[in-house]
C-alpha cells in the first residue's frame, strides 16, 4: 500500500467528520448511550475488519470506543485506513 501525503490525508478527512490525523494515525472517539452498545459496535465491525484484513488499534472504556488507524506494514496512513473509517461510520451511527 502506498502512503498518502499530508495533503491527501487532510483532503480525505474532510469527508469524515469527527476523524483527525495525529501522530501518524487517523483517530476517532465514538460515544454510545451505554457499554453494551459500545461493545456491540466493536462486535458489529469484526466481519468487515476481517474481510478487509485491516485491524484497528482500539480501546473501550464504558460507553466510549477510541479508534486509531494506520497501515503498519506501510509505515503510515494509506487508502485502506480511510476505507475502514468509512465502514465504521454507519455501524456507529446505527448504535448511537
């Protein structure tokens, strides 16, 4: 996978409200009504993550899920990270 330039990353972020770029990764924190919906979001994302074969760095604390995306074997952000971010957005919206 080819790394995206800073300009390409910032242009692509314009279509993903709530996402940011810092420390070489895409970041987003989702907040859900409760713990069960936060965990349901993570579980709902698993099939798409496995199919894409691109695994997020994420963590859960009560009703929050923090997500960081980077393509480790490429050493930074690629189109694959944005593809996964676009997959996560509607899943989160369904559970919010």
